[in-house]
């Protein structure tokens, strides 16, 4: 039984470490649920602790994925103005090139 507790605690630490860096309240709450379950296992409440730890790990994964998705969406929106600026610059360059080609041929044949 102690081996099971050590395995669960090791798994808890492996899953909860990345979630702590996320600094999101839902992720932190799920991580706390994992810790509470691990403590119950350590206190000898194996069945209760394993169930809570498993739920906490699942919640940590779900909330961590949601938080990561939100951060990716935010970073995409932050890059959007620069992408529009790059497109505007490329378009302006193409227009300017077109005018210079037109002017070249207009001068050539006049």
C-alpha cells in the first residue's frame, strides 16, 4: 500500500509541476485537489485519496489545456497587428513596383 501511495504522489508531482507555472486559479485549484488526495493517501485513507487524486489529475490536465489554449489565442491576437502591417507593406511594395514598371514603359514609348 505504501508503494501505491509513493507512485500516486510521484505522479501527482509530475502532473502538477507544469500546472503551477500556469498561474491560473482553476489550474491551481485542481492542483490543490491532487495534493489533498495525496495527503489522504499518506494518512491511510487510500480509497478516498486515490479517487480525489485521480479527479485532481484529470482536472489539472483539463484546466491546464484550457489555460494554454487561452494563452495561445492571446498570443495570436497580439501578433495580428504585425501580420497586417507586414501584409500592408508587401502590398504597398507590389503597387509601387507596378507603378514603376508602368512609368518605365510609358517613358520608353513616348
